[in-house]
C-alpha cells in the first residue's frame, strides 16, 4: 500500500467508525484524493477492499495503513495528513470516543517525529 492509498484507507476508516458519514466528510476525502492521487488511479479496488471490511477489522487495517503511510512519507507529509484527519473527525462537530481513539492512535504513532 503506497502513501496515497494508505491515507485514503485511514480517512475512510475514520469516517466510518462513528457510523455517520456526511457531506462535509465526503468533501474532505475528495480534497485529499484531488491532492494526492494521480489522475489515472482506480479507486474501485480500494473501495471494494474497504466496503468488505467488517468493523471488527478496522483496528488492524487502520494500523496497517498507518504504518504503510509512515514508511512512505516525510514528517511534513504526516503532519499535513493529520490536518486532513482532524478536519474529517471534527466535520460533524461531534468527536465520538471511537474517532478520538483512532485519531489519538495515529498521532501517538507519529508524534515523536514532529518538530512542533
């Protein structure tokens, strides 16, 4: 999984854990795709993978995507991605405990490499 695909998977799982997908979240994910995916990318395969995930599989898949993104990115790219993730989680103005858990996992895994 390359960085762009891993980021897409991370955002899609973040959007699904609260069981409430809205138009604002959709726009954030579309902006991520516009910024990070080549024009010839085929998202059908990725959407099929994600739609076949059982919610009980989210933690393992999220962790795998998080590690794939990390391995294929710079600290600046990870910080930029976290901006997308935070915007996605706060898009509905309600951060659920599950969203908070996933977002914290992402931040905690990458935080040692941020120079804030």
